[in-house]
C-alpha cells in the first residue's frame, strides 16, 4: 500500500516542479488528447448509425424510425440511383401493399445514399422478392446486411446494400411490424363454453356425429404459408383477403388443389383508421352502392367463391344498416356468411334470415395470442366443445405457432371421432 501511495504521488510531484509555461503546455496536450478521443467516439457511433441502421426507434421521442440526416438534398442523389429508387417504390406499391412512408437520404463523402421504406406489415418473403428481383441484373449486386433486428417496439428492421462495380451505391432499410397481419384483437371474447353451446349453428346434427369447421384467415400475403397449411389436412378451409399482392395467386392455387376457400372481406373495426383492415375495407360511412361495389370487386378477383367471412369488423358488423347493404349483395350472389363475431352484440343472424343468406358463427378463435401453449389450450377447448355440441367453427391464422399446434393436434381428431368439414358440407351448399 505504501509503495502504491508513493507511485501515485510521483506524477503530482513532477508536475509541481514544472515551470508555469511547462504546466500550460501539459494542460494543452491533455485537452487535445481528450478532444480527439471524444471526436473519434462520436464519429464512429455516427458512422455505424448512418451506415447500418436508422436511429433506434426506442430512442426517438416520437417513436419513429428515421436515419440520421446527411448533408445535402435529394437533388444530390445520382440519376441512376433515383431511377432505381423510383422503380423499387413502384414495386412495393404494386406488390407489397401498404407503404406508410418513404424517405431518401443522399450520399456524402463517406456514405452511400439511403432509402427508407416503412411498410405495414413487414412481409419478409415479399420484401426480399421485390428487392432481389429489382437488383438481380448486372451491373448490380444486392446483399442482405441485417435481418429481423427488433428494437423493443415490435418493429422489424431489415437492410440491404446495392452494389455497382463492388461499390455500395444505395443502402435500403425496410421497417415494419410482423407481429400480426392486420388482425384486431377481440375486445371481449370471454364467452363461456355453455354460452357457445347455446349458439345456433346451421345444420347442427347434435350428437349423431362430431364435426369441426377449421378456417385459416388472413391469406393473400405469402403463398408459401398457404401451401404449408394446405398440407396439414385436405378439409381445412381458407379465407383469402382481397386486393393483396398474392390474393389472386392464392385463390388460383387453392382452386387447382380443389380446396374450398372463401372471401375474407375487410370490415371497419372500432379502432379504425389506427387499426387498418387493408384494401377494399367496408366502412360504416359507405352507402349501399359503395358497399356493393367493394364486395363485387373482391368477389371478381377471387371468383368463384361460395361465401365469405368478415375480416375485423367490430365496427361495421354491429352496424345493422351497413350489414343490410352487405347481406343484399350476398343474397344476390347466393353466398353464405360465416360471422367471425368480432362484434358479439351484432344482429347479423336475424338480418341473414331476412335475406335468405345461409349463416353461421365462429365459436373459438384459437390464436388471438401467438403463444403455442395458449393456442394448444384453445384448440383443445374447441375439441371439447365439439364433443359437447356436435358441430363447432374454429378460426386460426397463418402463424408458425398455429401451424405447429395444428400439425400436432389434427391427427388426433380421428381418435376422438371428430372429422373436419368444409362450409359447403356445413350448409349443404355450393355455388
């Protein structure tokens, strides 16, 4: 300890022996070294932030992902880069769907130009396909530099470098949210099994046999998901959203596979427009002509289909006047309607009877939370309800957790003598 104290006193004693001029020079050197160190740290952090990712969303006061702005204006971006950016934005608008915003940050002496595209939702397969197709031809080379970097707010960040002659000319950043695909959470789905058992379901055969209608909603984003779920069981029914990048492709594929699918018609939720059902949404403010046009447009894209169910709709589907407009279109086209029951207090069963539309209601959502234990619990609840009621309608979504549970549980239905059915079998109805 004595030696340590002696060692620590040595610099101070040496400093005290210096002349005033020498002391001033010493302080100048110390200040210069500290300043250079701070400058290097700031520039290193700034370079990483600009070159690799936008400013962290969690650190932004407005919670908006945005790169640090570079010097210059959009006019500083080269003509070639502008053309590439314009083509890329057009492809995203045409094939990916909802672009929230795009921003361009021009290059400076140290960094390439940046393109920020914020989308809702982020669909990995679609984004990759668009970007790699756009830059797959010489002299361009595309490299994916960062994947699925969650920032704590639910956002996913993916970045790509576009190279020309081994030089990065454009850095692309895609920001979005892939936690749920436009699906609203139920306000109150605490319906007991006893109340569910009391619900009327078309053609309920009581206990002569046990039947489950299993619907996978929200298709039209990713054709690979459709193929994946279709392999689980030939009787799974699919609900396809309209006007999405892969809606028609999904309908054509299912038709070739002789699989039944229906239109998953977007309807206004109570949280609209913050909660966005997607393109073609039926709004409570739509007049009858507009409702008819929107449904007919969606039907034409996917035709032929024998029925539809609602996507979201906690606002629209509890509006009796708006639903009358919709049921008139269904009646005219001889369609059935399966109510997803996002609005438990609706009068849709009564309106459907009035217009002669075959009608049934969802009993169980199995994946309102994307947790395998929760999904397993809800699916087994649906099985027990089927054994009690005879016929039950179950709705799920194309999540990997849902796929894992169904892959495990569907083969066990045979043991319980429960068979999957299609809507045509439920209603004894076909187009």
